[in-house]
C-alpha cells in the first residue's frame, strides 16, 4: 500500500522574512529611500529580486513594511513617554529615548523619519508624505497629552500645547540631524539638559 502524501502548497521560502526585513530597514536607514538601490537591498537581505517582490511587493511596499518595523521596535519609547505622570516627564522620556535610538552602536545614526521627511526627489514624494503623516499622528497624541497637563495644572495656563509640541519636535529633529552628522553623545546630552532647564513647568 502506497503512502499518500499531502499535496505540496508551493515551495517554502528559503529565508527568514523577519531577518530580511530588519536588514532592509538598516539599508533604508543608512542610505535613505532614494539612495537604497534594489541591489543594495537584495544583497543586504540575502535574497533575489524575484524573492523580494514575492515576499514584500515593490520597493515602496518594502519601505512601508520597514517603517512599520522601525516604529514598533525603535520608537516604542514614544508610546511609553505618553504614560509619564508629568509633561516634563513626557519630554524627558522622549528626548532620552531618542538619544538612545539615535546613538546606538548597533544601528545607523540619526532618525529614519527625519531622513525621509527631507527627501526631495520625485521618487520619494509618496514616501515623504507617509513619513510626515505618521509623524503628525504621533505629534497630535503629544499635543493632547500637553493639553491634559494644562487642564490638570501641571503646565501653566499660558502654555500653548501645540507650540510646546512643535518645540519638542524641533529639538528631536535637531538631535537627529546632529547625530547623523557625527555629533557626540555628550553634546546631545547637553542639549537635552538645556532643553529641560527651559521647560515651562509650574
């Protein structure tokens, strides 16, 4: 009697999609969307172009998946910051979390979001729009948290939550640009300390 084997449902992938996506993220992070060629991506991911297309779609779709991974793993400190008991605690948690992410010895320097929000080529317009949209969503959550701080008396009544959030993001973006250009961790630490000294707590 012959053994009856289950029908094959297609050839299994010969690579780990999670590891491949993490490798793609590092390429986008270090080279930018426009600077990352398909050859750069496939070599870093250890796969062929057909395998990339089959698993992730085109380059833009791959970037969106990499951005999801970046937000889930590298920006978790933003979600944690919103739970801090004071507005100053929110700001400090954001700034120090960003510092750790931007100066990690295991990853490219700087911030992926800042790199892509300043991309200017026609190829990157939709990418820039996506990054700006995601940043706006995070910033809106921070504005709401600062408004709560005003309502609760943690921040002065004359503090504009939107303006304060813009100031904090300007500081974060400035840190990202400086980290990407090689400014030392000590200098970035000094920037954080100075920013917190100026914080408008009661």
